[in-house]
C-alpha cells in the first residue's frame, strides 16, 4: 500500500524539497568563476606518480556537485603536496547532466567510478589509487569497494561529510518517502534522482551497504564528520565504528571549526586531515585554524 500525504502537508512538502536540494546549493553558492577556473594541475593525464606518493588520488564529488565545483579548494592542495590528482563527474541524469552529478542510482554510479579508476591506473601505471570523497562521494565509493571489486584497486579511502547510513532530512525523511512513493513520482524520482531515494532509510541500497559491515579488507578507511552537519542527519551516519576504520569528528580535533556539510569542501582543517590520512608517516600534523562556515 502506498503512503498517503495528508491535507495541509504543502508546507512540509516544501521543506522536504528544500532539504533534498540542499546538497545542490554548493554548486550554486560558490563563486561562478570556480567552475570556469583552470584545474590548477589536476586531471593532468601526463602525470606520473612519484616514489613518495605512488598512488594517484581520485576525487569523488557529492550529490549535485561535479568534477570541478566540488574540488576547486582541496584538489590544488593535494596536487601541490605532490600527488597526481583526478576528478570525475558521475551519475548524470536529465537533471543537469554534467553540471549536477551524483543524481543517478549509486549502484550505477559505482560502475562509472570503477571505469574511471581503471582509466587512472592505466594512465599512471599505478597498481592502486587513493579515493577522497565528499558526502555521496563517500557512500557510493564504499559500495564500489564492497561490491564492484574496488577493494583490490584502492589503498586509502578518505571521506568527509560522510554518509553511510542515510539521512533523516532533519526529521522529514518519512514524509519525503511518502511523497516520492506517490504514483508517477516514484518513477520520476528514479529518473531524476535515484540517489535521493536510496538515501532515505530504510532502502535496499543502504541495507546492502550495511549488511556485514560497510568496510571490507584491503583499503584503509578514514571518515571525517562534523557535529554541525545539517544535511547528513544525524551526523553519526558518517561514523563507521568498524574494525580498522578511523573516525574523526572535526570538533574533537579542532574546537574552533564550525564547519557544516557543504563547507567541508573549503575547510583547511579538512585538507590537513586528508593529507595525513593519505600519508600517515610523511604528512605534517594537521593544524587547527578557526573556521566558521556552518552551511
């Protein structure tokens, strides 16, 4: 039986739609020049990994992001640290194509990621890559590692704004599922944003990811979350709490960091934690700098 939306739900429905597209706001809120800016050395297909950093880094954007907008801050810093760095836009649908990525089913996007990882390995000659992801760029790659053979091809997996258990949409997930289950809207939702439906627990996708644990043997897992996250709610949806995984709450490492969900993509404290996770022995200890961007 399909759930019904009661009368008087218009305001709540508007709140749902606002929350569902919150992850798209990053693409709009950043300066327009970012999407047109040069890649500052990343996605250089002539790059060859150094002895100090033999694994190239693959950057995986979040829901509504793309290969450029999600990475204009962190990518150049990774490149300047000596890594070969690559990013892709995945999961395009009728809603935005290459501009707004990550909208398709995460199962489909995991296959896309696998093909991109193989392209990077072939171009660089590297046996394995490192993956750094934001938001959906943590959920979908976790599926790739577990179900699409990625564990044999990835050394370090680092996520921030992580989400492995879905989101409550600040308490509106039940009504959101009801709206998306209405006749016609269910098929439309899959064609426009299949990932949105997969994020609303319980879902078959999240159940598959959780069954037996999210992590698999092989890669190291580092998950960075913020207590001020208002897109992934509760923020503990990004806490793995599994053997061999390192969970980092930003505010435990840097009490003057008031970073929300989207702003972790431009947070210098997150950059330091990423670099340390990729190179535990060689990277400098992360610095703590005041950062206030609660979006």
